[in-house]
C-alpha cells in the first residue's frame, strides 16, 4: 500500500513537480495550495508525511505545523518544511514547532527523497521485511510466522496483517476507519465493525502469554498498540 504524501505549496509549478516526483517513487500525492485547504486535507485516513511550504496564503507553514503537532491525532505525522529561507534562525524556528526536517529551495528531487527516507526511518525504523519483537512476541513478515516466547502462534491472514501494522505503528491511536484503510485497503468495502471482530480474534490468538494487553481500546476513538 503506497504511502500518502500531502504537498502544501502555493506555487503551482513546484506543487505539480513535487506531485510528479512522489508518484514516480510510488507515493500517493495529495495537493493543497493554501493554509485552509491543507488543514481540511489532514483528515482520516491521515497522510503519512507532509511536505510543507513556509509561506502560504491564509497562514504560515509554521502556524500549521504548530497546530498539527499540538493535536492528538496529527502530532505523529512527520513534517518536512520546504522554504527559500536558509537562515539558521528560521531553521531552528521550524524545528522548534515540531518539523522533522528542513530543506531549502532550490533542492533536487534526489535530495528530497533522501530526506524523506531518513525521516521515515526515524519515525518508523523497522522495514516491512524486518522481524519484529516486543516482550517475547515475535512476527516475521518473510516467513509469515508469529511466535510467543518461541512457541508458534496460529492466526489468520487478516490478523497477521493487523498485528504487523500494529507492531510497526506503536503508541498511536487508530480509528476503525484508519485501520480499514491501512490493513484492508481503500478498494475493499468492509463494515467498520469488522475491525472489532478481527481485533477480538487477534487478542484471543496472542492471549495465552498475556500479549493481548498490548492491544488497547481507546473509548470513543479506536485502538492503540502499546506495551505501556
């Protein structure tokens, strides 16, 4: 499933160029030309990263970054600031409000992609094929096996995908709609409550060693995977 990148840039040629680069590298590009449109597009399913211009009609990129980083459902979305401003003070200001990186115009697509990959590694350091482990619970995406303290754990393919998503996205609350989009995909019609059924099956599968405690229900919101 391709990652979704929100491009917030008021200059159409730059915005279109960035969209083209994103699509060339397998990302899904979403565009916004001003502050309010960008805010409107940060909704479920949330973007996986935001490329955010400093100067925008209707507000500044700094204001937008500050707002997104202050709200529970958007604070973990990585942001790379794009700007012609190269002064150290401006860079510090961007990072202080929560931006994950800063790239000064003009920049090459190669540099931008390298920065994006570096940020993705920091916020989600495990690759899709890398074995995952948490307190004795192990998942190997390559062999498609799950074990608890080296004992095999049986589960269906949907529960496996759900567990893999949870283990690579810990400490963040996801609504049923977000889980449907991330685990089932956008082209499949499934009822929201189907998520609850598979959550129960997954909890049951990993319950023998108490690992079901990792899947936490956040009342009125959704689910979180956490060892806390």
